[in-house]
């Protein structure tokens, strides 16, 4: 059914007003009445030429209909972004948790002058609605690729939260689907739309401090234990089978159902794929690299607590790009900052360094540590997406899905390396880390990480340090080199009907 919809919508032109009229002709009487009420209400409020945010005021018929999918945390910000504009209308709220969805429907109706969105528990119901132009996805990570691909196949443009995928293959499949069906797909790495960040990256790309050799992404964010593993009931308002979707069927083992899935690898990707993906993306962008690395290794562990989580809370990932190196450090225990940053990126160049310690900017320093330039300014990532939706040009996007795929995959590759490793005495990990991380002077990264763990009195007998496998990767095929065991981790076993297509199936 979804493919049939994709065929009919793939010929859609940029003339949304015509499309809306055509689709209104096909609507049920109830939908038509609802829309008419909405149009009347909107026409009254849309009297000024410019909205508060400076967008050109459009006639109601030119509004883009949006479905927001997964609305508890980040999805609520998606609602704010689309409901706060005059050129978009939230037509659907979709959430696997009926209580959360219903609450957001009421709130959204108030924001839309009484025009209530429809509610669906299941994305497939939303995709049947031909009047929907945009699907905005903020579900847990294990659902990202499937939700995006289904939406693309149904002819919708997509705003997709980071990481765009739960594994490497999923990200590439979304890129293929976006290109095949001619859809606009923005990744939710919003700092790419901040002028401060753009200016810093331009500065780096212009080699103002000479060639940039190392980008060091930092995700130093305290993460506490999520409580002991157990068998818990999902909330009664949740359709648990649908919530699990592409993940295996298993009981809930975490105390807090929502959000804490980040720390269970069936659904999330640890802090590397949570906060870390933002800085991973900035690190790669600043280095000017547009492919995956040929060498990756990682070390770390889940230190200081045994709980329902199984992702690392302390981790170093090194991507070796030959003349350039991308290092990533995750610290979930108490820590001090590193060179002025806790969550940020440090770019080490020939004649100085740049520190981006926030989403909106940072500063450049010479080799003596003297500040020579500042970068500041925030932007509107949703606005950038909507401009591209109207222009139909992927190149107008600040964070096209290809960029999202590459940066998400760099996180996944780090996790695969760690997964395939094993516990070793700390001295042995240190020796191997120094050997593998040649360009980065990784013995220093390791020493600082060890110092940090010692500051937290980590008992390595109880919480061992893991050395990941050194992996060789082919960025062209996006497969590992002669490592079938590692290749298996590029995807997962899906269960019908929640199947993300394999290579060649898009
Ligand atoms: N860009 C950012 O700055 C930013 C910030 C926070 C979170 N995020 C991303 O947003 C996503 C959501 O994070 P969160 O913290 O809001 O998680 P959350 O657990 O608080 O909320 C997820 C919601 O999705 C719903 N859901 C799950 N599967 C669904 C499905 N198939 N269809 C519809 N609804 C479904 C859940 O019921 C829940 O209400 C994550 O991928 C996260 O990485 C991005």
C-alpha cells in the first residue's frame, strides 16, 4: 500500500496549493469540514504581512501539512517549531503512547487557534493521508530509518532526528530512498543552521590556522545509573508491539520506560548516538571530510554501576583518516572540562586551534592560546528545511540526510569496534591505544581518560575496561574489510512488518 502511494506522489510538483485542492477533493466530509474550520480561523489570524519570526505570511492554502511523530520530548520542540509558523499546519500528532499523544493534541490545538490535529497511534495511518506534506520524526532511534523510509515512499518530505539511523546500513538506505523518490530529508543536527557554527567551519575550511589535523569531539555529560535491570510493565497507554517495531520482542527491562531506552542498545546508541552525534557531526564537518573512515577503534566501558543499561558511559573512538584524525570522547561520570569545553569540539590546526564549546559558536586561538577570533549566532533549522521543501533543492538543506547518515555511521562504527572487543587489564589497553592512535597521540587521550576514571575511584576489577577491535572499513562499499562478524553489526534482524530494506531493495 505504501509503495502505491509513493508512485502516485512521486510526480508531485512544487505547487502545493494545487495539490492541496486536489487532495481536498478526495477527503472525507469530516476532514473537509475540519479543514474549512481551520482555514477560516487561520484566515482571521493571518492578517499581518509578516509573522513574529519574520516569515512571509502565506495564504492558508499554501500551508504545508505536517505530521509530528513521537512527541514526548524532542517531538514537542518539533510541535513548537511548526505550530509557531504561519506557513505550516500540524495536521497529525502520532505517538505510540496514547496518553502522551492526546496531551499534545490538546496543546497543539491551542497553539493553532483551535484547529485540532488528528491523532494516530500508528504512523501507517498518517501515511494514508495524502494531504500530509511533511513527516517530522522524533521517535527513539530504532524507529528512525523505518519511519523515514515509509514516509519517503509515501511521498512525504521528512525532518528526521539524529542519529538518523540505529545502524550503518539503515542510514544509507534512507539516503537511497530520498534520492529515488525525490524527497527533501533534513537531519536534526540543528547547529548546522547556526551562523556562528557556519562561520567557524568556513574559517577552518579556508585554512586560516593552517591545515586542521585533529578534531576532538567531547561529550562530557553526567549520566547516572538507570536502576537495576528487571521485568517491568510498559505503560498501559503504550502499544508495545508497535513501539518495539524493528527491535526484537522482549520485556521491558528498564524502570523508566521513556527516554532511558538511549542506554539500551536494542533501541539507542548510548551517549555517542545521543548528545555525541551533534559533536561528531561538527567534528567531521570542520575537518571537511565527506566519507566514512578506513580505520576505527574504540575503548571504554560502563563504569561505576551495573544496571539495566548496556551502552558505554565512558568511551573513546578514533577514526583514522590518514592525514587527519577524528577523536571522540564520551564521559558520563563526573568530570572537569577539557580546554574550555565539556560538550564541544576542539580542532587542532597547524598554527592554532578552534574551540566550539556551544551549539552557536566558539573561538579561534593561536598556538600561544591567545584568542584571535570569535564566532557567534543561532539560526532556525526548521526554517532552512521548509525553504528546501519549497525550492525542492537538496543542496538548500544545511543538514541533508547524506550528512546525517555519515555522522551517525561514525558513531555506529565506534560502537561496533567496542562491541567486538573484550575486557583487558588497563595497562594492556593503554599499550594498544598508543599503538593504534598514532596520529592523535592517543597515549595522551588514554592517560587523561584513565586519570578521569581514577578521579571517580573506578574499581577496574568490578568494572573492566574494554579494548575494541581495530576495524578496517571500505567507505565505498560501506562494509568492513574481510570481517564478516563485524559486517553483521552493520544491520540487524528485522521482524515483519517492521523491516528496513536491505541493500538493493530500495
Ligand atoms: N536535535 C536535538 O537536539 C534532540 C534533542 C533531544 C532528542 N533528540 C532525538 O529525538 C528523539 C526522541 O528523543 P526523546 O528524548 O524525545 O525520546 P522520548 O522517549 O522522550 O520520546 C519518544 C516518543 O516517541 C514515541 N514513539 C516511539 N515509537 C514510536 C513510533 N513508532 N511512532 C510514534 N511514536 C513513537 C514514544 O511513545 C515517546 O512518546 C531521539 O532520537 C533523540 O536522539 C534530538
